[in-house]
C-alpha cells in the first residue's frame, strides 16, 4: 500500500521583479505560488509519494488558481478549507554576487492565520496517512495556528503517524523567545527534526561551536554537537541539519548531516550556482521524507535529500520540479550538467 504524507501550513502568492531587478526598479512582477509545507508536499509527490497539503484559503480566483496548480503537480487538495479574507503575499528581491536576496512579507490577516481549530477535522485528514509534516513558520503565524499545530501533532501521534518538523525560524514573524516557548511545547510530539545552520541557535539557544554563518565557516563537528543536544533535549528519533556555506549570494556550498540511532552521517558537499534558493530547505525535507518512507537507509536517505535540494537551487520558484531519476543520477555522481539528448 502506498505511503501517504500530510503537510499543513500557509501557501502564498509570490511576487518577484523579473530577473535580478530590485524592487525599486520593478515595473512588473512575476507571480508564482509557494510556501514551506506546500513545497514539501510537491517535492514528495514528484517522487511518487501520495502527498496531501492542508491549509485555509479564501474563496476567490487567486486561491482557485493556486489549488489548481497544486492538483496539477499531484498534490491532494481535498482537505483545503475555504474561507477568510485574503491569501498571504510575499515579495522576493533576488540577490546576486555580494548583494543578498531580500524577502518582504504581506501576510497579516491571511485566511490561514485567522483559521480556528474547528476548521480542521484531523481524524478525517489523517485517515490512511503515515507521516505528518509542518514547519516552525506555521505556529508563528498566530496563536490560533500554534494551537492548531498542537492539536494536529497530538492527533498524529494518537494515530501512529511519524511527525517531522522543520524549525524554519523567521525573525520577521516572531521573536526567538516566543519561538522557544511555542516550539518547545510542540517538540514532544516530533520524531524527526529538520533545521538549518541557524535554526537551533535562534529557537533553542543551541549554537554550533567553531562556526560563523556570516562568513560561511561551518563546522560539521559543531553540528554533530547540535544534533546530539537537540536529541538529548527532546528525544528525537533523528535530527537533520542542512549546511549552507555562503561564499556569495550566487555561489554556495551545500551539504547536510543526519544524526540517528547514536550515529552521525555526513553527506557529500555540492558547490552550487544559485538560481533561486527559496525553497531549498523544503526540497531537502521533501527528499528526506520520501527516502525514509521508501525504505532507504539513513546514509542513502541523506544523500538523496541533499542531492534533491542541490538541484532545487537551479530552479526558479518555490517548487522543486525534479524527478526521482534526476536526483538519483546526481547521487550517483552525474553532476556534469551535460545536455541530455
């Protein structure tokens, strides 16, 4: 029987000036959709996993277009609730070379942020599901979203699902102090914790030794410490941390570590030219979830997830539009970029 993933969170309209133009230069915007948990569902669906995305969206043509796109990408949208006043928007100003990218949110009073626990019947949503995934972005949206996440996590554990969470700290949404309080309450229900090189420090005060994210100096041993500390504090079955060494906005080194069963696994490192880094962490999470559900061992699951997210950096938009075959080719060492004829 096919394995089923359920993700829950916000999906937004993403507006971006064409190419590398700054917002101050923009006279038009390219419009796409994107959001952490939707990105994960799409990634997993790409690889053949039964994926459902749950959210609340207004009853208007913009949301209709979003739902139609999700369906077209193989995602089950049958549990999306309709209502509320608006869909969140975010603007992306893409960086290049030494100029950093910039994200501006316009998501206050979005439909999902004003959702209530009564909007979602988790017994029905989780029927036949194997895995539940959310990110730290969702409980940051509002107190009611934090409450909904807690209810969903409790129900997921009651029904025997594996629960994963990408910490995804967003300083524009809440403070580290508030994040620590809310996320600590949720972590007792989480089996697999996913983070980047800053999340554990910003949310839980666990800092990797011998690292400097500003200069791009990251210590794999330092993140082994982070993984062990997170596991000891919350009892996770596994902790995965993506490691981005930012040489510039255009050039990154990309790798990850996975700690499970008392053993630390290190992925190979990819040198990537960044086309679009938004959604990079989500593509890692989607790849990791798929690989674990598909029976990969820990090392192979990590390599699949890192390769998938390396490829995502070459694709415009939030979604990782790559196939399982393409990911496996990169895992096997075919990173030449030669034309496929």
